């Protein structure tokens, strides 16, 4: 069976990372027909938007996409393409696994966490305005529907992947209406999964505990803003954003992506580490039902990184982006 997948190379270092992904996925033997579409800074002049409608149309048609990093201006300019994709396609669940790998420098060992972040509401709904000239107001939206479906996603993921526990992360001690609703609904959903342990943690305490004793935790489910922050914290536990994969799921559409930035100053230098996008490619294969290929690709990445020779400079090697991808592809076929 040939799978049709939308590929958005991204900008900055995105195109070279996308090329590395294509090299490695081709080595798995899984037949993928790519629909390649550009988004981001490079298309602004032509289309007047960083996310042209034909890109969204392609994803709605193929039902699955993978994208490279896309630059988001800070403090002005257009809104994040990532946020727009999630809103337009109702990709309500962001999945961020965080697992240590031999050969990746980290202060921690044996980290194996999964962050499940609500993707469509909370403060990231973008409902904000100025109040006069000297104050700004942002409205936090938490709904029963949004809370229930993200909690259900977390518990279904835990059950399907043999996970033991789900922890709901919140600030319900202060925000009793919004975070209180999130926590209350998470508890209601938990009652339907008696085989999965459920607990909750206040978000600031959760951050401390993840640094002190991460082994106590398994699957974390969080509202949008806390999920954004805690998922980056968990990426730090395993070596940084450069090795962290990501995926966004709706009811029938999935978009996979690395979680790091586009690093435009390194564009075209064949220098950056492709691991985050490659590990996102492993999640893509799992989503397509190609579990055997996913395990071969995952194993090849782990083996090359552990050897520490055909890897990029940040991992202690001398290979470029394309060289590391080629080495992983050879390992898959060996």
C-alpha cells in the first residue's frame, strides 16, 4: 500500500531536514508518495499569508502531514503557522514523548515520559486586546469539551501503549473556574479507565518534581500553556529540543513535527541535527500502522547516535545533516 503524505519542508534549516527525513524513510521500504507544499516566511510575498489555503486543502485530503520547522516572528508579524494549523484542522492533542538515548548528553538517565497537551484553547486561543494604552487583557478559555477529549486521548494513549499512570497538571488552587473545570473533567474521564492510575499535580510543583524525581511520572496531560512549557522542560531532561519529536492529532488528521525552531542562521550549511524530525518520522510510521518499520528506524537512529561517529557536531561527531541521515539509512538496510 502506498501512503500519500503532505510534506511541508518549512523554512530556515527546514528543507535540509526534510531531505534527511525523506532519505531515512525511503530506507525503511514503506512506500510514501509525498505532496510537497511550502509554508512560512518564503511564501508570504506570493500568497500574503504564511499558510496558504492549498496547504490546508492538501492536509485535509491526505489526512496526514509532516512538517519541518517554520520561523515565527517574536512580538509582531504573523501568528505562528503551527498554532494556525492546529486551529484550522482542529488538531486538539499535541503528543510529545521524551525518552533519553545513549549518546545524547543529558544530566538525566532513563527518562521515559509522554506529555499530552491540549492544543486549541486556554490562553493560546489568542483572545486578547488592549485596555487603553497602558494595559492588555488576555482571556483564558477552558471548556468541558476540550478538557474531556484531551483527557480521553491521554488515557487511550496510556492504555494502548501499556502505560501505568496519567497525571493531570493544573493550577486549580488559584484558577478555580478554568483549571478547576479541567481537573474536574479529567477526574471524570479517569473513572472510565480503572486500569490506569490517575493523580494530579499543581504545575509549579510538577516542574520541580520532574527535575527531582522524574521516574515517578509517566503520561502527563495538561492545558495548552502549561503543556507548552512542561513539554520543553521534558525535552531538556533528554538533551534538548534538537532531539524531541512531536505530533498533533485531531479526530481524523495527524500532523507530525519537530519542536525546535528553524535556526535560519544555519540554513544551507548541512550542519544541524536531524534527530527531532527523524524521531517525528518514527511517530508518523506508527500512525500509518507500519510498526515494524518504525522500530527499525528507531533502532537505527539509536545505534548511530550511540556509536557517536556519523552524527552532527552537537552530538560529538563530524557528519553533516545529510551524512547522518545517510548513515541511519545504511543501518536500516544492514
